[in-house]
């Protein structure tokens, strides 16, 4: 099956892209790497009348390395993060996660902003950026606005991105030299979407810790009880497991079956063990 006919335009600036998005007489969608949208179009699950190509906009390719954070433009590719071609505020966590994302051909085209905007529940970046307490910067006709990545995704393929907004960049706080991280992705084979995904960040110098579970039938879950224990330096496996059970019980809206719950429990406990090792 092939995609339906569609018009295509490549704006010269972010402002022009926003104007096209706001005033197109047909359904318009922005496209950068196109690794998800083109597949949906080929399956006739999406049929926009206009594609607005933002992949080469300078404003979306900028990388700024500040003393306390790194800002990555939305069109920075997974491969650029994997290869260390952009500043890494995460002390290796982000390159490690990028290397597990699909296949190399996809990583060379897919973008960090596109992953956030799509909000696939099994995607790596929404979970990793939530664990890092990152902020996503959105841009529309009224200018920029920022949201915590942990609050940006609201459900399966659902976000707080407004209809005529574009993901502009992501601001990621820098971890201290004492920070420890854990990352576990469970999938049937390398390159596939996760069946369960867990990310742990423990930065005691900054007084920050967070455990996030993804591929969890919705937006990434911030696991508050076990995050608190990790922040306190707890190492007792039983106490950590009990806290995790409480967190998963609290997420009753996710309707985990026994197999799914076991996968998420194993992923989270392994990631915590990595961070505490």
C-alpha cells in the first residue's frame, strides 16, 4: 500500500513553518525524520494534504551547552546523540538509550523532537527525558512555552502539543559527577519497541532521584515511592520491591495483566540495581 498524494513544502524559517501550519487550507502535518509519519501514511492511517518539512530549519538544529543544562534542537537525530556529536548532559545515559532505539538507518533520520511529539508509549526518549527532569519547548503563533517532559505525554500518542505548535527544543539539566543511572529495555529482539522500559536517575549531589517506567499502556509512569527510596540511598531489595508494588498498584488505570506487570517489575528492579551498583 502506498501513501495518498500529498503536497510538500520546505519553509525557510520556524516562523514560516508556523504560518503554513496555521493557514493551510488542508490538513497539514510537520515532518522531520519521517520515520513514523511516512509509515502511517503508507498504511493510510494518516492522510495529510500538506507536509511541512522542518528537518533543515536552523532553529531546530541548534545545540547550546550551558553551565547547568544542554539544549538540543528538536531535529537533532538519534544517531547524533548516540555518536556523541552533540553535548551530553546525562553522563552517558542518553547515548546508551539512543543505541537501543530501532536500527541504525532509522537513528540517522529520526529526531528527538519527533519522538516526543509522537508519544509512542514504548518510545525511549519520553521515558529518558522524564527521568532526567527535562523540559520540552513548544513554539506556536503566540511564541514559545515550556513544559516538563514528565507531564508532556498524556496518553497513547497523546500530548499537550497544541494543534498549531511545533516542538522546538529540549532542555536537559546536567547531571553531577556523582550521578548514577540505570537503563533497562526488554524487547523480543534488538531494534524492536520495548515490552517494558525502565530508567533510573540518582543524583545525590543535586538531591534528585527519579524512576520511570515506560511501555506501560500510556504515558511514562514516574514511580514516586521507589524514586524516594532510591534518593534516600535505600538498598534493601524487599523495601524497594514493596515500594515498586505500591507504585504499580497506584497505576490501576493502566490495566496491567500479570505478564505485563512482571515485565515492568523486572525492568524497574534491574535498572535500580544498575544505578545503585
